[in-house]
C-alpha cells in the first residue's frame, strides 16, 4: 500500500449562497485546491465527490462530473459518494484507497452541498425510517443522548453549552465560517429551546458550501515540497440499528478511531488538533471521549477546563466546527481535512493551533436510530 | 494489485414491485449472492451500493447501510455510489478496487432501484441542465444519435428496430426479465412513435429491482471452487460537455473499452458474450461498434446478420438487456455482471450462450449532453 499525501486544499466560505449552483461552489473549492497543489486539471487522475442532498433538493445527479468538468478535469474516473453527513469524508476515504491502492497517482476529492432551505422545511435524511416518521428526528435523538450523559456522568447543561461558546469563539476567528459571532454562555443557554437540553445555538445551521483536497503519492508529494501532509489513517465503519441501552457513545466511532490509530501507529496522546462532528453540542463531548481525548464520561469536564479551546491541551474544532463554520452536509467531511491541513502547515491565521504535527478529523452520517450509520476517522501528519 | 473474482451472484426479478422497499429488494439480491458464494454475512469485509434515484424518489439516504444491515453485515465500510445509470457498475468498480488494492478480502456489491413512477412523470436525471430544461430529454438525444447514424452509415429503421426484436426474444427466455414477450419487427416499428425513429418498444421500461455480486481475492475464490469468475478488467471513464459534431459514438466508451481490454490482456475477438446499455435500441448498435465487435458504422449490419443473437458469433444482451430485462437504474450495472457470471458458468438456462469463456459488460450514465458522463466496461473471464 502506498503512502498518500494531501498536497492541496481549498474551500469556499460556508454560509447562504442562494444565487450559486453546486457546480459553481464546487469549482471554486477545486480550483483553490489545485492552485494550492501547484497542479493543473490535467494532473488529476481520479475524482471523488461527496454530496448528500443534491438529488433530492436540487434534482441533480452526477454532481462530481459536473464540477470536475467545470474545473477542466477530463476523462478520468469520477465517483459520486453519498454517506449522509459523512459523504465528504467517505469521498476522501475512497480517494485515499484509489491512491494508496495504486489506481491513481493523484485524486481530487470535493465535497459540495446546498442545504439551506426555506424556513419550516426539514432535511429528509432518514425520512423512510419508521422512527423518524414517528417524530424521532435529529434534535430529539441528540437530546436523549445529552439527557443520558447528564444522568449517568453528571454532565451539566452549562458544560454542554460551553461547546457552542468555544466553537463560536473559534468561528469568529475563521473567515470561512458561517457564524462569526462569539456567543456567551447565557446567550447559548437562553436561546430558544429545541429539544431539552439543546437550545437553538446548540444546533449547527444548514449551510451551502464546498471544500476540496488534492491527494497524491509520495513521489508527487515530494515535488510539492514541505506543504505535503501525510494521510496516516483513513477508517470507515458502519453502525447498526441494533437496540442499545447506552446512548452515550457510538460503537461505530470507537471502532473507527481504533482502526485509524492502529493504521497510523499513533494514539490519542499524539494528537495536537482535532475536528469533530459537532452537529449538536453534546456530540463534541461524546466524540472527545470516544476518540480517547479523555475518559468516558469526562467530556463535560474536558470542555469546562478549557483543554479543547484554542491555547488548550488539544484544541477541538479550531475552525468553529459545524456549529460555527456551518454544515453543508456533503462538504463538512472534506472541510475538516482542509482545516487540519491548514493547521498542520501553520496557515490557520488567527485560529492557529501552535505546534501541532498530528491532526484528527471525525464525522459520521446517516439515520440516527441505534448506532450511527457511517463513521469516518482520518489522521493527518506533518512529517 | 491482487486478482479479484466474482464468487457469488444473485438478483431479484426485475419489474414492478410497488409493495416492496429498496431494502427489501436489496436484501433478496444480497442473500442470493451470499448463498451462491457459500458465505455468511460475517464473511463480508466491505459493501458498495449503487443507487441513483432513492434520495429523490423515496427520500432515502444511506441505502447501502440499510440493505447490508438487513442482510446481517455489521461494522464494515459501506459506501453508497451514484453515477446515474452507471451507479451499479461504479459500485462494482469501487468494490473491485477495494479487493484488488488490498483493503478488503471480500466485498458485497449491490445495485438497487425503484424507478417505476406514476404515468406521466419523468425521471429527473439531468434536470438541472439547461438543455434538459429546453426539452433535450433522453429519447430526443438518442433519436438524434439514430438519425445521424442513419444519415452517415445508411443504417436503417429496420436494423435499429431489430435490436428490440432480438432482445425481447432473449428476454422471453429469462425468468428475471420484466418484458417476457418476444416482439416482431412490425410490432416494434408499429408501436407509438416517441422520438423519430425511436418507437415505444425501442425504449427500455422503468423498473424496480436489485442485483448483487460477491467479490473476493484469489485465495477466497479458490475455496469457492470452479464457479469463481475472474474480473480481468474494470474501467471507469468520464465524458465531457464539449460540443461534438459526431453524435454516432461516445469517446468515453472508446476509452473505457481500450482501458479494460488492456487491463485484461484481451481484445474484442476474445469476447464470447456481451451485455451493453441498450436503454434505447440505437445504443446497442453504437456500443457494438465502440467495443470493437464490428467496425464503426457496421452495427446495423451486425444485428441484421444475427451475429449478436443467441446462437450467433457474439451474443449481445442474452438477458434481454435493459429493453427486456428492464432498467432499475442503479441495479442494471450489477445485473449485467450477474448475467455474465451465469453465462460463463453455464447456468443461464434457456438463454445459455455456448462455450463463452470471456464476457464483457458495458454501461454508462449521466446527463446526455455532449459525451456520456460516466462509462464503465468490465471484462469477466472463466479461467
């Protein structure tokens, strides 16, 4: 298996882009990533596109082909990948396999989504599930997770809300973020209740945007010089619908983390910067535990102590995460890799994490019943 | 790169299954393929699902995870793939890469679709394209292709219609086919005109159904014994929107065929049985030319001489093809591989092609402007 490197990254600002098409957003991110890699479109040997909602919301299929055509990539294999919120990271995983497995020397991975919808409408992820039809939609599911975490571990509403406070502060420093306002604890706790204990600012927004990454073999990376970041681990797991008594973690995430750490030959103690799937505040607390940044049940204290804030022991979501950067569903997984690459290269501006050489990105997707449906963990290393 | 084998295949009958869900159809195909492979679900190390219309028509995402959960596969990577009509074959291509590249020793590839819609509604593939909005929908595009083929090469309406006559005769022998009635030339020519020269019976139906294939390494295949079929070539290419003066072929198909033949170390003369993307009659004629079964422009004569009928030199679409077996969009690419495997093993019943050791499957997908958007060619070999 060959080593795989990130040699170029790019993204659009996340936010509301009603006037822009999927291919327009995707093109901007791809061109930025190619420019960053110092490659022209003719240098790309394969394309992977993560998108979750285009067929349903925009009536588009073959979005990867549309975007790559706009960018000038011709002829090479292009695969559109859908794994709900993990669509972008799954595209990254497939691109990784294409380069690692010897099928392409380079690959352009793009995640793109337009998920801003008219007020009052809802994303139909999991719409075919009986539980969803009965009302068990995302905020409700994650509220249950929060309630059980509070009951079992003594996690407090304030600790949970601090995730939004921290990530909004990070997002205020990120020119690519949708929410640029640092929120106070009273503002988060006092925003409208969605599903107890999750308030409005405890939930990520719907967003439009795109992110792209150029992957390459070691030889191609050497030509790109010091900016190349090695993909040391890339794991994708699947959860089940099996009934679980313990809602305070996802078995699929524990498994993905274990696989990615083993692949990289690294452990949680080596990680200096992290991006996780904070679609709701409670999620970040659970992810910190499952990724081994703290013990099970200790995620509330971890955030309260400031360990995961910029300047802390292991900054989590320096980009602002989904809560502040925004969540264009199929793009988020790629945007995480873009942020980690910027951080490891020392290019993250006001939100720079000092001295990190190992970064980790985690995201999951799919219907919320039982375990998460798809979970990815990527580990990136500056050698 | 490791050798990859098909060790199990299965499919549902194609047709109208209004009472069945995507996961129900997918499960039937997967369980049949696992049974055929002599494997339990715990023996599967990766899953790839081809589906094109589920998010738009059924409001479902993560369909591969749903299907594999129903089958009992747990934990392993599952990727949902969308490349329009080539969704299933692209899932096969990604599964091939996972096994060939050393990421999984086995993979379950499933294609599943429910595309039967109320009368008067239309598939929205390409709906975001300006040309489609202006009325350049599939039947029109392929009618233009037929008109230019007739003008340039002297291909006749009768030759084109003979594709439907042949494939309906094949479909009448296939218990999995949606259309089981052998049509006469007058019936095809006399059916309602859709887009001159394409009549109703020149167009494939909308269909529901699923097909599945179990892939494995050589070592696993040896355990499966004589029924294993080697995947000697797997190519995926991408076309463009570039304006073309010559509508009588797809450059992306020429490229995919060349790549797959080179990978297999074989040529058109070695191929004994073929499944191609006959969504419209004219397509099969064009595909026969581009795959090298005859010279450019000679596809009309090839069908007229009976060379591509059962008993002919190189039977094409012994299953009945999309025209008769039906076209559940995301499933068709996998169903082609199932048919080729059955043919090479001598298990194709009344439609058995005698003595074939090399089979080829071709399908393409995506918006119809310019070149095809995605094209796959797979070559299967009984060693």
